[in-house]
């Protein structure tokens, strides 16, 4: 299909979806299985596009289980007990909260009726197939003798006429009581847990009576049975037995039977929808629920909870693709979260560009009330740069590092919060929680500082003194104000207003791209069935190959600029200027390395000694003294060096650095720090290059996706083979060049080669020592072992300017070593990529060469003027594609 524009508005895309559905009602489809399957895919994708266009702006709240996600969401909305809040993993279904603005003076309230949507048979089969397929794949790889693939490969108990019987005959061999060929001790409990989960789904599916695919309204008071996970249980010691307890719609609607029926129905529930009327006194959402800004919140089950991992993952994957804003809730005490990373991986699987994904993300670091301000004894007063705070504040450092991973350094996308602090600040009730939860909240409230205490203000003020624009000062002050909940609301409001429609458009454009590709496939089926002329076929070849060349013309200048030193060394120009993003800049890397060297405390120690010296020279260290009372080592410590005693030098006497162990008196100390810095910075540089390439490859893979889908078609391959064989003179050359073009259309295929280049060792210890600007090991001029010189020489050798020069030379040497290594690695990456895509450009035929072959002898009655074949009549699909084409 000829490319359609990527700059369509929401109204344009809505019209495109409508016209596509109209075209399908008019288009005759060839009577082949492939053509009808393609038509069905077009219809599904057009429906998906229309659905995404009509959907409200959606905020997904995600995170690992038990990070306080549900309590935070309830507190955000002014009702902490809105959702189940328990110590164990609680939320076990996707909960949709549809928000409306309440009357002034009213409290946040939930409607008396809640809607439950059950999986239909198709989605149930897909869910079971996903869990069973993963189980079969992992077991077959580790224990092939269990015969998982042989007995269950390609089998789905929901759709198979045999039902669950083959599964039930096979799975007992995973337990000790079974007669399987593998010792049960070697089989992971995770595999038995997956089987147990499938058995729960089986029991629910066999127990339900005419509920699949149907919505049902139930009393909100009963709904917790559909939301709360059962208490985590140990892996069963024996194979689970089939348990069928029928339930129907009537039981779900009766107050007396609803809780038990909902518990049995739990594995079949796809989502729960609650309507929440929000108190405008707590959060006035009037500006967010305008015509184009209808908002809903989705509370996702925490990934990793026992007993429902496979089902939760399947349901989350289906819903996350339609989410516009993602609020990741991390634990402030352990910000590195496998659950958040798992959600992030799901989001990338729908083809979202890294930049679009980062702009859609917000991060809330929860339970920040457990974080304590560090003592900072090394920096007790004055301005406090953030880089000096981070090594001493574990929670702040964790949020800074891992929060920025998701928002791509967009500091305004991160907030630190505490539900407990917000509950106290806003006097929010939590009476509907369980007694255990109420006791936990009360205990946490007792542990808070007295009201009015601003525990983070001293650090916030010192950070502001060092850098008024730093992000942590307003973040910490907002936390001191009310647990950060007002800042979180403001963050969401601003994000929805600024990015809500943009994210909605990005989701719709993703559907549009998939629909355009499938329309191309369907048109191919229609043309082949109609015996379309070769001129039309070659016209499409010409259009597609020209599109390929246009993409190469966009890509190659940016790749060449890497070798020429353009993007990595030039001033910042914003992350979106280069297609696919920019690699780390050599200038920025060098500056960061120099800054780190300048921050070494040894420089400050030496310059401080010079400042306190009456001659303003770096004073010599004093030798260790053998006089005085011998020091004793603390229990469990190695013995102290012989002769060590309490003396003026050892106790920190004036001008002393402490003898042989003085850290700033020997070049060996600086060389050790130099080596450590080089090794760490080269590792970080590799990681940055790897991340850049992954983002670059993902961007270009998406750009090439329509061409890749087109080239994968059998008819396209035949036409290209014919064209290239005719132009190149042999089938062997044609195959080689077409294989090269096919490889170029998927940049991810270069990953293995790039990984090989990135695994090259960094600067060796010999290289590091050779570039270090001082001999090592070697005493520096202010070491007590250095011979005493004449006064002029002493002044020259121990002048603080020497310290400043050594610091500058060390910083420059470190920056050069790191950037030279990264520059060489980037040059090798660039060379391989440029070679691949330059050669692809050379293999593409010129536009004038893409013509159908002329027949040796014109058929009888055919015109002999060399004109094109008679044009085929337009089909509805041709009219649609031409109307929306950019060509």
C-alpha cells in the first residue's frame, strides 16, 4: 500500500476508520482462506482504531504487588478505603474507575452498583493458551522427558473437543504422587503453581452457567470478593482435583449468595467498573472531564502476586495497549522494581516508541514516610549539590536513578508521596478497611513526625542554594506539605491537559499503521484474484522501493554524523532531532567525568590543609608515631599495624594527614580512584550506547514495518525476484541483494553484532597507568618521606597550584580515556550500520529500471505501439488507498 500520512488528526483518523468499514461493505473479496482472513483483520483493526478514538483519556496505575498502590489511589481520590487494602497482595482484577465531579461539600462516593465484565470464550481461550503455552515451553526446555510439548503442544482445553481431559491426564506427573519420568524434586514449584492456576480457571469455567462474555451489575458492597485475591497458599502437595460448583447470574445478583459466587467466578472476570463521584473539595476534576478530556483510572493487579500471575499478565497486556498515561507506583525504599519493569516491557510490545512511552509515564515513589533524612556529616553546612546528597540518601538515590529510567530524565514526571501522611493532612476516613488494615494505618500514623514538622526542609533549602532549578527541592517540600498528594494531583492534571490528547493520538496512530499495512495485504489478494495488469504491479513495486530509498535518505546522514563527530560532540539539540534518537555525546561524557574527578574529597583535603597553613602551602604529613598508648582493635577487626599509638598525627593533629596511610599523600590513592572511575564510566557508557541502539533499532523497525510486511508477501517476493534477476543477470545475485534488503528492513537483526562490539574490553590497567599524570606508586611532594628541599623548591613543590594542576591533568586524562574508548566503539557501530544501509541503497534499482518485462512477441490483436496494458477498473480498496495516500 502506498504510505498514508503520519500527521492525521483525531478527526481525520475517525473518518479513515469509517471509510475503511464502508469500503469493506462494498469490496468483493476473493474466495480464498487467506483473503477472508485478511479482510477480517482489516475489520478488526478498523474497529480497534475507532475504539481508541472514542475512548476517554485513560490513566493506568501499575506497579509491583504490595507497594500500596490501591491505598494511594483511594487517597488520591479522597477515599482511602475505596479499593481493597490489605497487607498481602489484594487487588486481583483490573478495576476501572469512571470519575465524575460531585457537588461542592459532598464526599467522594462510589455508586451502589458495580459492573463486572466476564471474559468471552475467545479471550478465555487466549488466556488459557498463553499460560499453557508458557508452561509447555519452559518445561520442555528443562524437562523434555515430561512430554509437555508432545502431549500439550498446540492444544487448548477451551476450544479442543476433548476439553480438559488431556491436560488432566498429564499434569499429575509434576507431583510426588505422580508416575512421571522426572524426579519431582527437580521440578520447579513455579510450574506446579502455573498448573494450579489453570486448574482454578478450569473449575470456574466448568462451574459458570451462561456467563462468558456477558456484563452484569452487582451490589458494590459485594464486589470485594471479585477484587480481593485469596490468601496466598503454598504450592499444593498433591495434584489439584476438579471442583465444580455451579453458579449463575441469579446467584451473582442476590446479596446472600453473591460473595461466594463472585469468589468462584474470580478467574473468569476480565474487569470491574466502578463509578466514582469525586468530592470537588478534595480534587476538582472539572477541567479534566470536558468533552475531549473524559478521564478514567485503571488500577491494574500487581504483577508477581501468587496464584494469578499468568492471568494477571494476560489481562494487563490486553488493557495496557490502550492506556494513555501510565502512573508507575514504586516503593521509595526499593525503587528498583521487577513488577514495574514487567509492565514497561508489556508497553513496548505494542510498538510504542521509547520517546512516546517516556512522555506518557509518571512515577510516584510511595511510602516516603519511611525515608529518613541523612546525617551528612561530611557536608554539614552550606549549599548541597545533588550529586553529593545521592550517595548518602538511599531512598532519594533509588528514586532518582530508577524513576528517571521510566520518564527519560523528565524530572517533572516524578513525585514522592505517602498515603499515610496525606490521610493525616487531609483528615480522610478509612473506616471501610479491614480491622487489620486499620490497625496498620493507625500504627503508621503514630510513627509520623508531629504535625507541622517539615523534616526535609533543611535538605530542600540546601539543594536550592546549590541549584535553584533542581527538581528535588519542590518535590521534598511538597511531601512535607501533605505527603505529596496535592503535587501528585497537579502532576496528573498537567499531564492530561498537556499530553492526554497527544497520547490518545499516538495510540490511534499505532492502530492506523497496523491497519494501513493490512489494507496493503488485502489489496494484494484482490489484485491477484482479478488478474491485475503487470503495469499496476510494477507501479506498486516502484512506489515501495522509492519509499525505501526515502527512508534511507533520512537515516544515513544521521549515521554519517556519528563518525564525523556531529551529534555526539555538538551542543544539545533535543532528543527528537535525530531519527531514532542520539547516542551519548562525547562532550557531555567528558564533562561529567571531569566533574567527578573535581569532586574527589582528596583535593578538598589538600587545599584545605594549604588554606590552614600559615605559609599557604600544603603541609607535609607527619610520620606515624611509636610513642603513646598503643591502640587496640575493636572485636572482630584485624590487628592494628605494629607500633601504632595515639599521637598528635594519628589523632588528626594540625596539618597532619596521618602518616603512611594518608589518602592524599600518595599517587597510588589517586591512581586507584582513577582506575575505578575509568572502569565504571566505560561500563556506563556501554550501557548508554546499548540503550541508544535499542531505541534506534526500535524506531527504525517501526518505520520499516510497512515495507517489511509488504516484502514478506509471497506475491511481492515473486515480483522482486523477477525484477532483480532480470536487472542483475543471475538468480544468485538477485537472492543475495534481496536478502540484504530484507536484513536492512529489520535493524534488530544487528543486535548480536552490536552486542559483540560493546563487549570489547575497555582501557587496560596498563593503559590507565600510562595515561595517569603522575608516577605510581609514588609519594607526592607533601608526603613525610619526601626529602626536605631548599625553601624556594619547597614553595614550588608544595604550592596549592600544584594540586590544582594535578587535579586538572587527572580530570583531562580520565575524560580522554573514557571518550576515546566510547568514540572507537561508536565508530565501529556506525561503520557496520553505514555499510549495511549504504549497500542497501546501492542495491535498490533506479526508478526508471522498475518496469515490467516486455513480451518477446506481442499476442495476436494486441496493440504494437509499446503502450501500457489497459488499466484495470478501480476497486473500492484502490479508491480508499489513493484518497489517503501521500504520493
